[in-house]
């Protein structure tokens, strides 16, 4: 009941404050998009309109401020890729044989792109970026805690039902994208209670990934651990935290999950039906992309066209990348891939820059790199077009880059001292 009351208070506060402080509205919007209170408190009645209640005033406030600052610096490429991806969704929808199917998908993309633009153009300080980073992690930690409580109560809800509109595989991807961020926020937090909160969230998230029994989630979790080791500062504390996380993960990995995970690497004769069918689905998506390489089938049209390849109508491709290629063509999936690949590259650059300048740069870079790489690996096995978490994670990076470059541009340039030749020096009075 306390959580429900707090949700209504935040919604009311956000609706009133977002016009005057759009960043506050964005932070509450990100919390609701991640937490999904309509799922947690579904017994209280319909709560579907809470995010919209905050989003509309947020956009009004953004417009009232001239749509923020577009001096984006190194974040410019990320914004161009994201806008290109959204524009190609619209173009592909208009060119599709059945555009009505694609329109809801375009609306869903707009619900991601517009908040991203609000955040990257209106962030005023690094505090805004850090707060958004914490919101993403704590929201997932709270959801994971609730799922663990229900599991201890005798029901493994995430394995059978997933979470809300997400099945177990999609939910696992959302969780994997926040494991690295939780770990690095805990390692860099200045206060003990912040470290404890971040590490608690990391533990809950990792265990909930295991509870989903998702093979893609487990593979992405392993890849995330490897990326954590590659990008993190090689300090004893960081290495100890990663080793402890790996030990705990292995300790709680049950035999059933190990058996399911091992089928990923099985031969064609031993591979189960689910794994084998995905390979056939991906092959058919490539065929659809080759036949319509520019605009694709149209957003959301692959499930409708799957019957032409012998699948049941409504069949998803079980891969974000292959299904995006089939639906949006090569330019559409290219913009999406470039968005995440560029984010990873910018994150690595920020890590290198922060080693001698600002500790937050290292934290932000590790936060983004581990999240994006983990998401990209997991998304190979599930179609997760509307998942907000990776976009919000990249937003933390984009806001940090824009603020830093803006500050560097505004800083006065020190002029080097000029030494005159001896013959032109003023005479020294005797």
C-alpha cells in the first residue's frame, strides 16, 4: 500500500512539476517506464495512464524552453542515429502494404525517442545524469526484490509469466542490461549506504535473471561479466567484487538451468526444437530482408507475413536484429546497430578520458558499455523492440558527453606566455 501511495504522489507531483522542470518529469517518466506500477499494483485498478500523465507536461515544458540545447558535442552522432532509426520506422510504415499494423509501433518508438531528446538537450549538470543512472538500477532492483519474495513464497512468477507484457526472455534482457550498471554504481558510490543499495540491487537482479530460466539471458549475463572485466579499472576492490559476483552466480545456478543453457552449444542433432526453430526463423528473416532491402516489410509486419514462410501467423523472429532487418530493411537495422555500437565506442573513450580527469567518466563509461553489450548479446535471441532500458542507459552517456563538451567549449583558453627576443626586451633601468 505504501508503494501505491508513493506512486500516486509521484504521478501527481510529476504532472504538476514537469511543465516547470521537464527533467524532473523525465526522471519520474523513466521510473514509471522501468518499474511499471500497473503491474506491481494491478490489484488497485487500471494505472495505464500514469506515464502519459507525466509525459505530456514534460513535453510542454521542453517546448517552452525552446527544446533545450542542441550543442550536443560527442552526443550528436547518437542523436542522429536514433532520429535516423525513428525516421526509417516512419518511412517503412508508409511504404508497407499494411501501414495500419506499423502505426502502433511508430508510436511506441516515439515514446522512447522524445524522452531521450528531452534528457540529452535539457540536462543541466552531471547530477541529472547520475540521478537517472540510479533510477534505472534501483527500479530494477526493487522489481527483482519483489520477484524473489514471490519465489520464496512458492511461485516462480518470472519463469512462467515474465513481468507485465514481457515474457521471461524479454524480462531477462531488461535485467541483464542493469547488472553491470548496478555493480559499477556500487563500486564508485561515495557513501556506504549507496554502496549497500547498489550491491543489493545487483544481487537481486542477478538472481532474478537465473529465475527466468532464459538461455539468452544467461549467455548475455556471461558476456556482461567478461565486458565488466575488460573495461573496469584493474584495482583489487573491483576485481574482488567481480569475482564474488561470479561465485555467487555460479552457486545459485541450478542443474535445470545448466541443462537448458548447454543446449545453446549443442549440435544440430541434439539441439532442442526451440533452439533449432530460431535458426530457421533467422534464415527466413534474411530472405525477407534480401527481397526488400530498403524499406523492409514495415514495422510489426513480420509476424503477419510469417505464414508465407510456413510459420504460424503472429510468430516473432526471436531476434531483435533479424526481425528489425526484415521489417525495416538494411538502413533501419543499420541505424539501430550504429546507435548501440557508437554508444559502446563513446563509453570506452569516456573511460580512457576519465582515468586522469573525472571518476564519474569512468563510472559512466563502464555503466554504459556493460549495459549495451549485454543487451545487444541478449537481443540476438529475443525480439525486444520497445524495451526502454537500453535507451535510458545510453541517455545517461549522451547527457554526460554533451555536458562535458559544453563545459570544455565554454572554458577560457589560457594563452601561452610570449617571450620576446633579447633585442626587443624593454631596457632595465639602472
